[in-house]
């Protein structure tokens, strides 16, 4: 029986900018596998970002065959205020591309509504922050 999502993994292109972005969001970023993977950790969750050295090597095929940088679409639960989210996004240099808007999130089997803000990270992955307030 599946009990939780452990992590997701996507390729990345702009390593330094991505590490800075997610660090400025408050995530813990860990360099792994001789700098070929950067684990972005938040709560009990993790995104593994594969560096170009790994996903372009021609030897690594443990990924979606058509996955390229920018293929991610992530939704983070934000527990702070809208003002603290705005300040955090400004620190990360993130431009809000949509929101705040009401959305149905994944809480309580997808029946809970929240307020979302959308932006993009330096590799153009879509990044949503939902607040269930």
C-alpha cells in the first residue's frame, strides 16, 4: 500500500541559480553524488535536481525519457502569512505570475480549498504556493 510520496526528481540546467533560489525560499539544499544531484529538502519532502553533468551524460537513464529542465510543476504548502510569502518570494527574486487565486489542493483527499500564488524557478519549473489558512 502506498503511504506517502518520498521524493520527485527532475533535471536542472542553471545549477547555481537554482540552489540560490530554493535556499532563499527556506529549503535545505544538499549536494549529493559528487555534485551530480542537489536535494532540495523541506519538511519530510525532497526534490532531487539532476545536474546537466548527470542527465546529459548519456549513461544515466533513471528518469523520464523526455524530461528536460523546466518540466517540473511543484505545489508547496505555505504555512505563513501572505505578507511573509511575498517577502520570501522577493528575497528569492521570484515574480508572481498568477494569484492569489482559490484552488483545490491535495489536503483531505483533494477536497480542501486554499489560496495559491504561482511563480517560476530559474529553470522555468512552475512553482505554486498554496495556503490553507
